[in-house]
């Protein structure tokens, strides 16, 4: 799929792609942080048919809804392609030394070579969380790596 990126001077960026049914969908990311989801008119692909203004929480929720199933499919495909690659769901227990701390404090990738690809918190999924993402008791992290490295991550999360 081809995604067209256009700089909008003084405004921000527009990303645009076409669907298999011929519709055009765009996202305008403003410098202020605002994001507009734009559905272009079916009869005139250069005319906006609908614009939905999204605040940060709404944009994050939409990204999680659209991204979570794709992450699962990609992980399944990786397992088929790479021998020895495993993914595990590991809970953050209340007694974990990393509950309430930024994920980067655990230095998982540096210490083990494994990667945290998602964090599940209740019904929400944070895909590709950055090191500033604060872990909480009850979170479930999705870790990808070798069987040994994933086991090491489990040890880090429970004992430090």
C-alpha cells in the first residue's frame, strides 16, 4: 500500500492512501497536536466528504483499535518465518519492581535482546510503547524474542 505524505506549510503533515474500494482516506497532523481523519468524497476524490477531529485520547484509541489485530497477525507471520522466535504475555504483578515506573527503567532490550511490542491494560492495547510508558500492576506485556530471552524478561519483571 502506498501512503502519500504532503507537507502543509504552517499547518503540519497530511498522510493519504487509497482503499481497495477506491476511497481516499487521509490524516492531517497539525503542529498543535490535533489530528483530523478525512474521508474524501466518493464522486470527487479531491473533496473532503467527512472530517472527524480527534483529540489525543481519541486518536490513540483509534490507533489501538486498528493496530492490535495487525500486531497479532505480524507476530504470527514472524513465528512462521523465524525459527526460535517466541512471544509471551507476561503480567506485571503488584510486587514488581517496575510497577509504577517507566518501562525504560527495566532496560529489557539492552539486558536480554527481547522486545516489548505491546502492553495490554484492561481493554486497551498500547502497541510499540516507548521507554517513557509507565507500567502498572495488572498490565500484561507482550514480549518477543528467543525462548531464553523471554524467560529472562520474566525474571527481570518479577525480581528486578
